[in-house]
C-alpha cells in the first residue's frame, strides 16, 4: 500500500497516464481509502485544467478569467 507521500510523488505521472499498471492500481487503491489524497489529486486536476486554458500571450482580464474558471468548476461539482 502506498503512503500519502508516495502518492504525491506519483500524482503528476498518474494524471498524465505515465505509470505502469502496478503503479496505477496502487494509486487507485490508495485514493479509494484516503480522502486527503483524493482532494489533492482533484486540486491538481483543476490546476492542470486552468493551465491548459491559459493563453500563451499575456491577457488584461486574467483575474476575471480565473474567477470564471473557478465558478465553472464549482458549478460542475454541485
């Protein structure tokens, strides 16, 4: 069984589908039993989603866009 610290170390590779079958199963088993790590992985997924939507060029309404993305995420969770 993975420890939380081990899961954190593997989490980016897990989300990027870069783990072996054994590692993926170990991560999933840990996530099934650890709410803190589930929350961490959800936060990491949200961070990745926000970063993917960021434009490459600087934008003037960055704060507004961040608020809109956060609101959209809250709405999708509810």
